[in-house]
């Protein structure tokens, strides 16, 4: 396998090598950078491990750049970081030169090229370089914090999570560029296998989050977890409880952002990890039958919806909406004699569950949560609009309720079609296309998206001499409903005349004719 670097990266590694040589400190590029370069994947960070003081090395490296980058360091952890800003911006064209390095006694071709992966072309992006001293690391059985002591390169590679992340490239003068691969990580990359360098029981006991990382890498890289490694995850799944929710959720988000999230989500389920970290999703699994009538397995349906949405968007929060759209089906499931299974109101109950789930998972409680909540609540609405003779009023209300999120909602609804009947899928998609057309027509005519009634609460209070009170809200709602129902035009004059009529019925007295 070729290690493809660009000249700027090689230039940086030379600076690191010279600084390390000054300090008489053996130094290596290790982990994800090496893995991703061998796979030809874009990467924006590099881990540097040295046999010595990583913070000291970081400061020495920073002195070699003009302007000098700042060094962020964490003395308690012995780590430091340098960011080289705009590192991947405005890259020149490719150059064609190669050299040979020794890979465990065999020659391997290293291609040095200015050409970046397409995803990074013209992207303003920093190269993040993290420095750390080689170390041994382990967790006490009930602790979330590791015990760390200095070690050798071998100690550092032994403590790595997976063979594909344990490879290192020497930056030392006597063997510069040599790939040090004690656990045959290159072979595992070729075989697309995730396995631990040492006994998986010990590896996962040292840091239980590695169980989720195994699943995440399998999902991101479309690799298979080795049977012995996966069995160890199943055996130790309960140990994930000692890991902080923030770290668990970070891995969950990365799984959701992979090209096919169902791979990772299903592995979490099969391993037993999902039962601990997200039992509400597990509750969706399985199909129940009464009188020969059953419902679909809502867990695997949900995974398919997430995959469907992932084909069209990298939006994490839209993927979360897909993951949670049916989350309340277990709570609303009911068997009706002669009819079958129903899940009435699951969209409403699901919407109420979203804030609680986001709180427990330590996800943001801001507009991102409100976006997911809104889509869960509205995900059935467009389906009802696929029927014939749907009024402009119903279209208007959906536009009003969805606002700028109407396109995301329609994407979710289309992703929700998971039937194995191809003709049925085509029919549903055609119906949704008709709904999209109706939405466009009504929006162009009424401009109702993100709309607010032309008569505000302030206008009502001024005209009728009122302070903020229920009557003001009731009158404003009457005006809004009349416009949405098409009873009056969406204009100030029509709304004003309607307001005066309603105010008379409510016994309100005019204080001023105009606001």
C-alpha cells in the first residue's frame, strides 16, 4: 500500500524531525494519520509520539514556524497541540516524485504529491498536530480516568486500540520514513479487518470506549470486526457504563455521520452496547403477531430510514430526526381487533420524548434539538397530503408549521418509504412529488412560510387599549386561523376588517382607530 503525503505535510514532518533530533528524542507519526494515508482518505490531523516530553517537543517545533503558532498544552495529560491554519488551502498542482521506504524489511513505495483528496481542495482547513510522550495507559476497573506512566514506542503501540491504528512512521535520522507495523496493520487494512493488537479483553478493559470505536471504524470504513474481537465486545458490553456520556455520544454522532450508519447501529445492537447506551432504540426491535396480524420491525425500519436520509445529506441533525422519528411507537402500540396494530399519536409522543433524550445523551438543548423535535412531530403530516382533493388550507398550515424546515421534512418523509414493493415505493414517491408541487404553488401564491399575521399583538393592544392578556392572544389567533383557512386574504386590510368584526363580538371597545 502507498503512503500518499503532499509536500507541505512532508515539510512539516521534516521540521518535527529536526526539532526532535535537537532534543535527542526518538519521534514518530502514529495512528490515524498513517492509517488514513495508507487508505487514501482525507485527514486533517497528525499524532506525534515521542520517547520523552511531548510538550517540550511541541514548543521546540513551534519555534521553527513563522509566524510562530501557539501551543495549547495540558500538563496533567502530557499532551500539546499546534494548529497550522489554512494548511490545506490553495494547494498547487500535483508533482510526480516518489521514494522507497523500508516496511518491516520489505520495500514500499511512498508517493509524495501536492494533490489533495477532492474533499479538501480549496478548503480552508488547519492541520492539527498533537504531541504526546510514549506511555503505558490503563483504567482501574471502576474508573473513567486512566493511569498513565511513561513508556517506549512499543509500550505505546501495545496500548493502541486496533492494529490499523498502531502503525507508526519514524521521523528519526537513522530510519526516517520507515513504517513500524508490529501487529500487521497493513495486512488488516487490506483484509478490511478491525482487531486489537493484544488480547481484546485487556484492550477493552483498559478503555471500554474502544468497543464503540471498533463499531465506529467498522461503520466508517466498511470493515468487519474480527469474530474474537466482537465476541469480547459482547462479553464486556456492560463495562461501557464507566465511560462518560459525552464520550459515548461523540462516538454515536460519528457513527450517524458515516456513509451507511445502519452498519454501526446494527453492530451496537448485536453487541449489546445499544441496550445500555440507548435502550429506547432497542425497544423498537422485533415484530409482534396477534390473530396472524403483525407489524414491521421498527428498529430495522428506522435503520433503513437513516440510511435513506444519509444518501442525500450530511446534516447530523436531520439524521437524528430520522433515527428518532418512530421512537414513540413502543409507547403507543396497540392491537385493535379486526384492524391490526396501530401507533396513534406516536409523532406527538415522540416529539415530547426528544428533549428528554437530548438531555440524557448530552446533546444540545438549542435550535438543533428544536429542529429534531419539530420534524418528529410533523413527519406524518405530508403523508396525509398525498390524498386527493387536499385543500390549500392544509398545505398552508404545513408551510406555516414547518417554516424553513419544510424541505428537510419532505426529505425525511421520502426516506421513510422502506417498502420492499418497488411499485408501492414509486407510487409513494410520485405522490410526494405532487405534494412538493402543491407546496411550491401555495407558497408562491400566499408567501406563508415563516409567516406572521399582519396584525400583531402590539397593534391589537394599541387599538383596544389593552395590556398583555389572554384576549390579545385569542384575537391574534383568530386572525391567523382565518388566514390559514383561506377565510380572508393574507393582507393587512383584510386582517384589520376581520379583527374589528371579531372585537365587536368579543365586546372590545376601540381606543384608537389606527395603531
